């Protein structure tokens, strides 16, 4: 990925998805604006992923607004369309969907494929089962139909809350269910993978989790941000998790 974006070309696009913003900049393109969660302080901001400033976006008159079904709200997409704006929407739930969707975006922007040299992800045999907490009070985790769960599958790490809804509360969603923490111990994970986002787990929380299984801290962006970072993210997380597979 590019480390410096100063010479990027500005395109008539507003990105409401951090993964898209990062990907555009890696392609040498700067969107007109992005969200505060995109971690690009030198770009104009137009609110958050769940509460974008529709008036400011419309005033920019972008050729395209980028959204994702998981990141953004349906009502915001509908209002953007009502304002006469063109929206580009993805629904990425696995690593295998990333390259086709990025190629679709490249085509919409009049670009050639940016993923033609990407290796095809191949799932490794499952050697360990993991619990991945993403929130506390209430406890939440990732379900099967999520990009993060599929990335772990590629690395040979099974998700203890994939393929079963038992133990989940009515809150949350099928993709990101609320759970009883007692259920985690009952499912006997081999490891607890604690991402750096979206929740800022502190040392006291890590101690609480370590009573159930060994804790490994990982980069939340590598686990959850799909896009240009995907191939390198798989490699980076693989290096972190390979000691588990070897039994070190």
C-alpha cells in the first residue's frame, strides 16, 4: 500500500466506508470527502458512517457515493438517491468477494482491474477455534457471515460462534450477535483473538478474557477492513497466528 498520498489525483467520489477510502488512496486517488472514521485527517469529512451529513455530500455534487450495507444505513442510501446522487453499494461478507467488488468499483471509475495479480485466498485446515470479542457490555462477537470470520478461516482458525445461534440474545444481529460470556467458556475456545477495534479493550479486560483461554491481540483493521489491504492483511495476521498453528 502507498505510504504517502500527497500526489494523489482527486476524483469526484465521496466515500462513506473506511475500507473504500483506504483503497482509493492506495490506488493513487483522493475522494472529495470521507467519514471521520476513515482515519484520513487531511481529507474533508462529511460525518460518520451511520450519520453522514447528506447536505454537505449533496453540495459537493459527487459523481459517485460509496457505501456498504454493513457500514452504512439503508435510509441514508435512500436519501442520497432521492437527492439525485449515484450510489455504489457493496455487501462484502468474505475475502473471496473483495477482488470482484473492487474490480467492479474500478470499472465504475473507468479504471483497469487493480486485483489481477492478487493471489486467490485458500482456506487452511482448521487447527484452532477462536473467540473474537468486538464489544463489551454487552458482549458481542462475529458470526459466520462476516468478512472477519472468513479471513480467519483462510488462516485455519475456526470461529466458535460460526454456524450456531444458540446462546445469542435477541440483541445485536446474526452477523454480530450479543452473547452470554458464560457461553464462551462452554464452547472452549483454544484462543481468544482480541482486535484493536472497534472496542478498546484494556488490560483488565484482557485479564478477564485470559481466564477462559490464551489471549492474542491483533490489528482490528487487518481483520475487519477489506480492500487494498486484504492480501497483506492475510500475510500479517498469518505471521501473528502461525505460532498457534505450529503449537509454539
